[in-house]
C-alpha cells in the first residue's frame, strides 16, 4: 500500500516537501499550485498508507513524514533515491524556501517590536552562554528518546540539545513564537524536531511518555508554576529527568509590570518541594551569578534537576486535572 501511495507524481512531490519539515495544506497548495481538495485527497492516501502523520493546531492541520512507524526508513530511502536536480523538484523546494522566508520576516517583525524588552532582560542575569553550558552539563550526555521543551519560545533549547535526543518536541502557547521556532529549526534536523501549540497546564501527552522535560525561563511568567511542574512530572517516564532553569528569588518589583513576571524568582526549597510532590527525586541545585563582579545587581539563575525513580508510579492526579487525549510518544 505504501509503495502504491508514493508512486503517484503529486504524492511523491508532497513527500519530498514534507521531508524538509512540517507544512499545512495551505502551504502545499501555494507551493504546488494545486487545489486544496485535490491535495487533501492525496494527503489522506499518504496518511492511510502510514507515510505521513497529521496533527491539528487550532484551526490548522500540520503534516510531517512519519517518524514512529516501521515505514519511516522506507520513506527516507525512497526519497533519497529521487534526483534533487529535477526541475520540478527544484522548483517546489525553491517555493517552499521562499514561503518560509516570508514567514521569517513576519516573525522577525514581531520580535523586533519586543527587542528592547528582551535585550534589557538579558542584561539582568548572567550570560545565556554560561546558563546553556551549565544546563548541558547538568542534563548529561543522553541519548534521550523524547526531549520535551515546555514554553519552547524560539526553539533555542531544542537547538541546544539536538545532539542528545532522538526526538524533540517543543510546546508553546504563543503562535508567533512557534512560527519563529519552526523556521529556526527547519534547517537543522527535520523530522526529529517538532513544535506544537499547547497548554502547559494540560499537555496532550500520555503519562510517562517523555525522557526529558526542560523548562527554561518559563515558571516566572506563570500564575500557577506548581501546577506546571506537576504536569511536567506527570509526563516523565521512569528514569526520566526534569530540568528547570529560572531566576532565584530577587526584589526587582518593576518586572511584574514591565515584563509580565508573575513571580520574582524561586527558592531552592520550593522548587524541590514541587518536584517531590510530583513523585520526583530532586538532585543537587546550582546557582549561576555574577561572581566575577561582587557588586553586580544582576539576577541569579537557578538550575534544578530531578528524576523519576525507575519503576516508581506517577503521583496521584490533582483535583484540577482535566481529561485529555493521550498521545502515544516514543520513550
């Protein structure tokens, strides 16, 4: 069935496009110049054959090459045999690149409107390079079957750890951020990295599905950070790790108004308690401050790491938990 589905020329073009990253039906109509009903029929056949997968994000549906079925290897081998210099193939690829470039410009316009705020925030704590180095050291070498980045933003954590996971999934509530993340990650490891629109308090992921959950500078924006930590713990598999990077307690009250911070940092004991409440075992915490400048007023960044013990069941569901679809993820 898979061979028959892939043999038709338009469906082969669709597979080639999806081999470079996720696309919507609208994207593919613009690239191929064919009607949406026609392409929808082709996509349905490819999906039924197990060669591609579909997921909804609001009113849109995204498609990508399968990465969780035995047909994954077949699809990649088939596409590797196609002449990339073929005029039709080259034209499709050029149109896809142009479409993504247009979106990148739109995303950059959004980011430029907030650039002053972000630059000012970055000057308030130690360099991101130092934080990222410490995070890589804390998490270890891996490999991790499924790395989930909550509040993924621009996708930087997925980019930072892409050499250590087999599959990466970023989740964020901001559509503009997700658009930027998709374009940023499309030139890296397409097929292994995806981003999704989602609710950090109510993730559409199955219990125990993730090998690693990362939360980088997310908690201080949340009205209920404990609930987010509990939800992160819920999706961790036995032996899985939760890595949190956020501010230590501080007194910069202006951040509540100017930067929408809900919390002014977190004490080590508090984060450890939340991790324990989720059935995790906290490890040693670390604080990154401006030691080179004792008089510095820069914020201290804390790193907290916890793991779910092998064989230990997840914690009892909290009363505010709502039912959610259980999406099976490799782990």
